[in-house]
C-alpha cells in the first residue's frame, strides 16, 4: 500500500512511465508527427512495449515458444 499522490513510493511504475514517455518522444520525433497526437501515440508505445521481447531464447523463435 502506498499513500495517495506520492509517486516516489512506487519507483517501478514511475520508471515504466518514464520509459514509455522517452519512447513516445523518440517515435514522434522520428515520424515527424505533431505533438497533439501524443495520446494515441502513447497507447501505441505501450502496445509495442508489451509485445517486445526482452530476452534471448537460443533454442527456438519467440513464435515457436509462444505457440508450442
């Protein structure tokens, strides 16, 4: 449990928010999108992040591991 409105008590979530915002800025800058599109862009950033692989699997492709 954390106290309300105290982000310093939840470092994991705050770091993930920072990571997503940094990725968002990179995506918007690379694609030359206007800044008013940040809301759908952050949703897309979270979508991409959640589907990105984070470790190497030497014996099979991620598809093979996921689908057996």
